[in-house]
C-alpha cells in the first residue's frame, strides 16, 4: 500500500473551490471534491528543460513556448526531443529533464515498480484522443473486399479486428507470425491495440515477469517501435501494422504504404492520452515553479482549442518545424485540423481527433489512471489481484488533480480561462461508455470491470510461460 505521506507533501493550505461544470457535463459524482493547495511566492527554478517525443500531441508544450505562455509565467523553457520513450523516462527520473510529455502509463508503471521504480506524478493530462491503427497495404488488400461499404462505396467504420482473423490464420498456415508495432509496453497505444484486437476475438498475449514482450498465448505478436520509425518499419515489412500517434499514421497514407483502419476515439470515445510527467520530489521542492508550468500549459491548451480550432493552422506550422515534430505540414494537418484521412480519397470529418482543452481534457482524473491499471492487470503486467482500494490509492498517488486545480483556479480568478472549463468532481467520471466492445467502465469498480472481458486475466488467474492458470 502507498504511504499516506506521499499525498501530503504539497498540501500547504487546502482551500476547496466550487466551480460550475461545463455546459452539458454530468454533475459532480458522490464524494468530496478535490481540495487545491494554495501556492504563493516566486518561481523557485525559472530555467527548465522539458522532454518530448515527436508527436502532434506534444503541441501544448510547443505552443506554450512559441506563444510566450511559459515566459509570461516567468519560465525560461528549453524543449528537447527524445529518441524514444525509455530515454525520455530515464531523463525525468535521472533529473536531466525537469518534466516531459509522457505516456499516461509511464508514471503509473514507475510508481508500482513495473520496469523502472520511481516516484512520478501526473498533475495534468495533455489531450484526449490522437492515435490510430494502421495496416500495411498487403493486409489491407486482404480484408478490404469483405468490409461493409456505405452508399459512397467506402468502408463503414469502425472496422473490427475480427477482420484480421482469416489473415492471421493464413499466416499461421504458412508458419509465419502476424506482427504489429506499438510504442512502449505501458503506452496507451499498447492498451488500445490490445483492446481492439481482443474486442475482435484476437488474443494479443499476456506478460509474465520473464516475458516483457507479452507473447504468452498471443495470436498476434506486438513489438516496440519508436513513433517516428513506424512508417519505415512497416515499409520494410518487419511489421504488418501498428498503433501510433500522429502524424505517423498520416505519413503512411502520404507514402502510400499503409491504411489507417480505426482511430482511438472509435476504440474508446474521448480517451485520455498523454500526461505531463515529473518527479514527485520536484513538485515538492518547487511548488511555485510547478504551478507556473501548469498554468502556461493550460493556457496553451486553451489556445489550441479556441474558436473551434481556428489556431490549428498556425499550430501545424509550428509543429512542422524540425525542432518539434518535423513532419510536412500537409501530413500534420491531415489529422490536426478537424479531419482524418484513412486513405487517398477517403478523408472524413474528425473534429474531436485531437482535444486539448475542451471536455476537461487537462484534468487528471483518477478514473483515467485506474483504467490504465486495469489494462496492466488484464494483460499480466500486474501479476496478482488487488482490491479496488489499491487501484484508487495508486491512482491518487500519481494523478494529482489538486495540483492541476491550484494552477487552473488561479487562471479562473484572473479570467484567463472560464470557470466552466474546470470540472467540479471527486476525480471520477462515473460510468463511461463509448468502447468498441460495448462494455461500460466505472473507475470505482475496477475488479468488476475486469470480470467483464472475454479475453483477459480473471480474478485469481496468473500467467507463466506455459499459459494462464487459476
């Protein structure tokens, strides 16, 4: 169990704020709303280095830098691209980076000691949605003829992973393995890809302490590839498809080497994506700096979503710079400006593909953290059962809405962001639907949620090299 002291270090003078919820949102769930610490005083560490991976969802960091929001908060920030997610994680843990654009699963995994052990926190969610699954032209040619078509002759979405079953069977008959790429074992991409496959009746495999590839019982082999390398790895035939963030699905379309078949919003509607991750002791030592950093990023998130995305065209130009994402503006805009291209001639409206500020995108909900933990347990990264209370306590030790509120409330008071952009909540979203398999998720009942899946570990089950056992 987590020590209670881990949650108390920044509670300087707790003041509960009651803010109206966004129009059309649910009222606060039962339970106490989150108390925000009062953070006063000058920035303690004005010079910061933040890490990121070359993906369009690092946009809040680039915009906070380029539009002067960091400078407004008294911060001199350097943004440094990282080679891969492991290098980025090590940089934050080792102190070479003060914070980073991070996979939501990374601070959670570090806290529970899966992979690297470290006390990391996530005081802000960077965005909703933003990923897709792409298949090679070869695989697409095998499944496309059997897909249901609309009156326009184009495939009806969402496309189920069940369409891959005959392809996988054919590979097996030839003595080959169907292979797909994702970006990191505790990435959203891994869990979304696994969720999609399992919903279509394809087992993506289980992890054991000695099998970090998650291959036990796998009908499709999943491997790690850094995001910018996904298209070239697909083109080389090393993998048959991948799940990645943009612009690397659109890059496959532009190069005519692959076809995106489903977006993550179609797997889990308005799913939480990246977070701002940092060390817990950094926030403890530099509370005013942490609050200033969060305020700057929240302002950038608002800018990105303002006036139905009118700033996205400028954002695309900024992100296309080599020091940020470094992809062609046309490739970035193919998903960032309210549309998504599945294939040449098949561009569809996708106004919510990237959400940075709307729908409380920045708020780090406990229920979001718990969803990631359930998927870690579902696939064996968490090897044993835990009571619901463990999931809640773990989530609260990592996701820090109190720190988010300390920053957001000050922006509300200064009338920089509207009061209805900050949720009134106990940190849980309540019942969530919108999953491709039709299963409802409630973060307050993680074990009941895990019991609903046809494919995935059940209560009392463990995994070894020989398979799943009770």
